[in-house]
C-alpha cells in the first residue's frame, strides 16, 4: 500500500536509483519523474514521446540507450499526452528490458479511465514482465480520492522490497477509515469506475465538440481526463497558456512544463463540471475566432 502513486513512485526512485545511475524518463512527462531522479542523485535520460509514434517511445531509440539505463519509467495511459499503450507495445518493451537488463516501472493511475471498448493493459500481463517490472496504481483518479492518499504497488518482489525499505522507515500507512473507504471502492470498482468513465466521456465530448464549432478540431483522447493538443498557429505554448488565462480566464498547463518535447503543446484537464467546461470552450473559441 502506498500513500498515492506519487509517494510510491518517489520513494521507489529513492530506493532504487542513486549517483551514477541513468534512468529513462519520458519527455514530456509528469514532472515528478525527472525531479525525483535528480533528487536521488541519478541522471534522467529523456525518452521522447512523439505524436507520430502515438506518444509511445521509439523502440530503436530505446535499443540505443538500453544498456546505459538502469530503469525505464513509463506511464500508460499517459499524463500529459493521453497516449495509450497496447499489449504488443508492452511485449516489445519487456523484450528490450530482458535483452539489455534494465528494469521497468509503469505508473497506471489512469488505467480505468478509458473510453473505447478495450481496457488499457497492465505491463504485468506480459509473460515474464514480473521479473523486472513494478507497477503503481491509485484510488485518486478512478474513485476521486486524490486527497485521501491511497494506492498500491505491485510486481517484482525485489523491487517491492526496495520500496519497502524506505517506506517502513518513513510512514505507517493511511488512517483506518481511508483504508475502509478504499476496500469499499475496490469491492464496487466495476460500477464506480463505469460511472467515472461516463462522466469524463461526457466532459471530453462537450469540450472538444464545443471547440470544434469554432473551428478548433482536437482529436478526442482514448483515455485519461487530459486533452493534449498542439497550440493553434504554432504559437509558443507558455504564451498561449498565459493568454488563455488573461483573456478567457481558463487555466491550462503549457506543454513545455512537461519537458522539451512538450514544446508547442497545451494540456487541458477536464476537472470542472460540464457547464463550466462548455463555458471555457466557448470563451476560448470566441477569443480565437
Ligand atoms: C502519472 C501520474 N502519476 C501519479 C499521479 C498522482 O497520483 P496519486 O494521487 O495517486 O499520488 C498523477 C496525478 O496527477 C499522475 O498524473
């Protein structure tokens, strides 16, 4: 049990990585990955996630750095790109990890927030993956329990033990009532997760359809509650985000904040209700047209 995926990932990186180690980190990435790697004394090696590769790492590129890295950190479904990895991709990655001897971390906090028929897979579904992988999950996203701080780590015994070495000297687990709520959520997960998916699907469609009315066509993401898109007219992502705040009163995250390869992109988070999302999209649409 971890106090949310963020805590688990942070302590795992501290447990497993240190000076002299190189760690493969997606670019763009949820910022705690490169930051925790720096804090541990190790060095992040950027692994570009490009739109033309469906925001998956390029396997040839990974083969080039495979024998230099100790650990490759993945996060699928992905924040910020909303990219989804299929089982075939995970099979290829596990094969590379076995060939070059690096370990794998997958942060799959968004695995229940998908909109198609197929549920995004766990890397642990690949035969042999458990020998070199750890996966993090959380109740924050699926059950809207972000403030409650509860999640889990599963996978290779040695990797879990490394995490435990730090954790048993750091915290003593969440308050009992939070654990009871988590048990309830997990026992009713099919129904609760289906409701959450419906909510984000409606929000996604409202926001994207409204912007499309104004001529900004954004491909609808297949998972997560993020929309990751190129900023119009090749503008600078930071200035564009500032303008959205100033002229539309809409807060977004500029792509450049997630890494060099986030340049030129912007991330919307569908964390407001339908009425406010529609209003936000209308303001942006009017301002752009
Ligand atoms: C990829 C990723 N991992 C972890 C977290 C944090 O999750 P938790 O609340 O479980 O710490 C987030 C939240 O934004 C996230 O996007």
